[in-house]
């Protein structure tokens, strides 16, 4: 079969001799040379497919970007550029013309594509799971470490570093060799990079348990790859994730793994611990330093015929004799947790550019640590905020913090451990008030518990600035979980779980703006996401579901765009557009609502484009009270009443939609409604029956 990669195609399977998809009309022979055979995987921003080059019959992999956000496109193009410049058997090969854009039929939005070598095998995460997480032995660990460092050497000498090494990004080939994949977050070591880093303009890439502290702060360096590689070896040797409570103490931020590998060579264990040192300049200087130590370790392992005895007093510090080249004139470092926190920790780059880092990275303390049990710099987050300078990062260790946080300066507050164990609660006020121009809050659980007071509060209150709220779980038993209001408010909410708000999930009003990316908003009373009063919001790849009333609501002259969202199971209309609002809803799945899929009411407009609207309890689209939306290129099927129900002077344009398969037919239009219908696919309508009215 030949597969269509148009993400909105309803029937992507085609015979292998077709040139155009028989369902949507998009091209099947990509670049005149590739046919898509089957989907291999998907997640985040991309999909992967197995393809074949038709003339040579060589199987390859096609990576497809399904998100056209500028940052996502930049990272995708960056991966293509990096891979085209690297030539090593352990790195997927990409030809110079491997990156291209593809336009589905009748679409102005390109799909970004990257063709690369197909690696036959399995990533190490799945490989470990398939063997029931049984640890590898030290001989294989040393062999794999050498292979991976050799691959990394090729990356580093080309002045790149990876920034996301972890088991899912390492492939074990069927031949037993390893390959490093997913270079979407790789960066090039240039003067421009160091300048951008010094100015706080580098995005922090975080993979829980594998990412070092400096990278969380947007200050990754080549030695950051060594930390992630060391954590990967711990996972392979123990079968435990680095965040597993059996080896990781979230309060002291220490990983104790050696007791699970009692017969490991002390030299190998010391090397792995050295690679995972909290301070970058205590890690090996470069890949050659690691390979030199490994050569001696492997010789020792070959000479050792009996099992190695456990080291009764393992030294977690780097072995000074093994690291003479970089530390021979330095005293033995104090590596206590408190001391490490107080060291800036940049140096020993081992690559051209280390002098630039020394010049441009400020030589002041940039990270403050909060611990409720006293093992950090401060016991409360408010103390840290008070003493933080603009640009500082506050790391919050696990604990319960009963505080009202006012963030009015450009700082970062980052959870330093599992999100569910870092809890902000307040019974008398907001948990978090954001008034900073560019603050960033990440990795916290925020519980608003002020519902029993006469005065009501949002759990998170945002009135100013372009702050980022990311990877947080937020609830409220008072007002909505998140309130965004005022003309100077323009935050970005990323990958947050927003649920069980007593008065709603996310409430955007009073001329505010907001961006919601990959958020899961569910089980909130009233509306899940509510935009009103001349406000505007951009929603991308969000799940909005199971609200007590409507899912996504635009009202009172509001604007905005919702794209690639999954909106379902809400108590009233899944999407409601009312009172002179005019949003764009595109490429969304709108389904299984308890009332209408989309409701347009009270002189609203709006455009619903390329959406799948199906299995709603009433009609797919309901238009009333002088509203005139544009509904185009949608599949509106399997709804319990009509595809389109227009009444009470409802109007608008219904164009190029598939309106088949609805219980009561394509249209139910009363004598006051005026619809313009163009090029729709319909099946014979049954005898007209009045439809019940939806509620906004």
C-alpha cells in the first residue's frame, strides 16, 4: 500500500501504483521518488514513516513535522542541517536534499519533511522494557559507553553538541551497534551561541532525570552531554530511571546507584559519577579524556577473571589520578550539595570557545535553591524571590510550600524534582501572581484552596507581561485555575494540566492576550477555556475535554485561533462562539459533546476550517441569532441530529464540507435562516424534524 501523509486525509491507504490519493487528492510520490509504506511512530510535534526510494528500493525513514509554529520549524530545519554535516556510522545519514516541504491538495500550509537513513533495530528504552528492565553487565556497559563517546566525539569535534541524550534517543541496531538519533535540539558551538546564552536567549531543553542543572537554565555546554550519558549508563546498569525514588533522593538531589551494582569496577563507577558531576568543570574535559579512562578500565576488566569485589567505601568524587591532565594543580574539590549549589560551574569546555564562555557568562551567582527542609539557600520561595536578581533561576526542591508568590521581576522558578512532589498551596489568597515582563515558572503543582473565603481568588493570577508558565499542574476550588486579564497581559501557557477549577479552567478577559500550547484542560466547572471582552488567544495542540459546561468559548467581541486541538466530551457545546466574536478554528477534532459540536450565537462570525466534527449528541454545527460563520473543508459526520442546524436568522457560508452520515441528514434550516452552500458532499436528507436548541 501507498500511504498519504496529509494529516487530514480520512482514508490515507492507497494502492501502490496510485500517484494521487484517492480520498483527498494529495500527491503520493513525494519528490517524485519516495513512497510512504507505513507509519512507525508519532508524538510531540512529529510523525515518522517508513518509506522506500522507488528506483533503488532502499528503505528509509521519513520524519514529518505536524506543527508549523516558528520555533518547531526552526528546530526541525536545524536537525536537517546538523545531520547533513555529520558523517559517522552511529549517526543517521541525511543527504543534502533530504529536507523538503510538501503541500497537501487544497492546503496552503506546508508539511516539513526530512528523509534519513533507516536504522533497523530498537531504542534502548524499549529494549530494556522488552527484557523486563534486566540490567546490563559492566562489560557491555563499558563497550557501549565507548561506542557512544566515539559517536559523541564526532559530534563535538564538528562543534555541535546534542542536548538530549537519553535511552529513547539511542538505537541498538540489529547488528549490535549503537546509533545516536534525534538531533532536533542539537546546537552549534559558535560565538553567537555563547553571546545568546549570556543574554539568556537560549531555550532550556529538559528531559526529566537526564538533564543537568545548567541546561535547565538555558546554559548548556558540551559537558552537558556527558551528564546525560552518565545518567543513561545508570539506567542501563540498574534498570531504574534516574528519578526512581529507590535510587534518587529528591530532597538532597542525590542519586545513589552503586549499591544496586555491587560488583562494578570502582574505576568504571567513578568515571560514571564523574560524568554526572553537578558542576560542569568537574566532568571530563572532552571525549578524549573519557576514552583514555575507558581504555584503562577495559584492560582491567579483561584481566579480571574472578568477580570483582564490591567497593566498601565508594568515593563519589572524580578519581584525581585519572584526571591529572585537567586538575593536576587544583585542590580536591568540595563536592557537598550545598557547596556545589554555590559554585557557578562553567569551565573545562575542551572545545574552541571556552575562553568566550569565560568572558560572556556573568561571574555572579545565578541559581538559588529553595528547600523546605533547609538543604538549600532558602526555606521559602518568597525569600528566594526577594533576594533574586533579574535573570536568576530559583530551583525548588520537593516539599509543600504554603505561600502566596508574587513574581514581579524577570526570573525563572523551576521545580527541581518530580512535579507532583513540589506543591504550592494557599487557603487565603492566590498561589501565584505574575506581574513580570518575562518570568518563567516551570514544573510545579499549584493548588488554589481559597474557596471557603468571602473573597474569591484564581490559583494563578496573571495581569502583566509575557511570562511563561510551563509543565505545571493547576487546580482551584475558588475561581478559575488561571485568570489572565488586562491589556498588558500576554503570557504563554505550555504543557500544563489545568483541571477541577470550581469556576472554570482558564479565563482570559478584559483585553488580555494569551498563548496556550499543548495544555490538557479538563473537568472544570462552567467553561474549560473562556475568552471574552475584547481578548484574544492562540491555542495550539491542546486537549479541552469533559468540562461541566462548554469546552472552548469565545464571547463579547473576542478573537483568536485554535488549531490542531482535540475538544471533546464537554457538557454543553464543545466550541461556542458568541456575541460578535470572530475566531479561527482549524484542524481541530471536535467530538462527543453532550450538545452541539460548534455553536455560533448572538451575531458572531468565525471560521471553522478543516476540522473533524463528529459524534456530538445534537448537531455538528448549530447557527442562530444572526450569526454568520464560515464552515469549510470540514468532515461533519455521525452527529446524532444534523450536520448543520440553522435557525432564528442564522446564516453564513457552508463550503466544501463532507456532511454525510449524520442521523437526521445534512441540513435543518428554518425559514428565517439564510445559508450560502457551495460544493458540499451530502447524502439524502430524511424528513425534516426540529432540532433541540443548544446552550452556550
